C-alpha cells in the first residue's frame, strides 16, 4: 500500500514537472 502511494506520487510529480516545463516554455 505504501509503495503504491510512493509510486503514484512519483508518477504524478514527474507528470506535473513535465507539464510545468511546457507551461513555462509557453510564457
């Protein structure tokens, strides 16, 4: 259960970082 939370958080954070980079690139 804990590993699943950590794994999903890693996936979410990496996805969020890529979206943030695209957002900053559009500015």
